[in-house]
């Protein structure tokens, strides 16, 4: 499935279809897709302790989550800063995170962050509908994954996705 095409769908339109696939390869493909879109405006970094990791999940939902987080990181970070996708495999559950050096999210916006059409007060002038993170949260729920956010204004944000144990 083409990344651009999937990005126009919502998790409700995509049934959960778990298959065995290589998570490192899938995340790398998502990373490469967004890095190409970014056209060298940011320092893009991909980190994984392993070169391959077979899991059973739905790669389409993984794609949506990874691409949405990477595109947001690029959108809300100044040119020349670092956007990093990293995979953690041990100890504990499998996690991947997207970290940026962007504008951060105001503390009073965290509670509403995943509400449809919500946009924080510090994103004026940047394109968006306020649907991306709401859809992402539903996609994570479909995967039985959790979403965590750590943020500091004017320093950056890290979103971490924790996948369910196999």
C-alpha cells in the first residue's frame, strides 16, 4: 500500500488485519518516506538496536502512526533541528518514539491533545485540521498500543508508542 494513499484513510476505514512483518523495515520505510518529503530541511535520525524484528500486528496502522508523528515533528520544528525515530526492544515491551526539537506542547493542551479538531494555541499559522492525533490515538487503540507524550515548550516533544506484548 502506498504511504500517501493510506494517510488519507482513518483507522475506522481500515480493519485490523494482523500479519507477521518486520517492524524495523516498516519503520525505516516510514522514516525514509517522510525524510524524502522533508527534502533535507531537518537532520533526520533513525535508531534501532536491531536490523530486523518480526512482530505480529497490522503494518497499516503502524504506518499511519509513524508517518503522522514524523510529519508532525517536521511541521512543528524549525529547519536545521533534529527529528529522530528510535526503536527500543529491551528491556520490556517493544516501543518506538519520535522526538523533535520543536515548539513543544503547552501543558494546558495535553489533556485535549487527542480530541478531534483540537489544536494547541501555539500552532497558529501552521497548517492542520486537529484530526491527526485523534486518528492516531484510535489507531493505537486498534493495535492495543499505548501513546505517551513528553514535552517542553520551545525545547521539543517526544511521542512514545508501546506495542502490546506478543
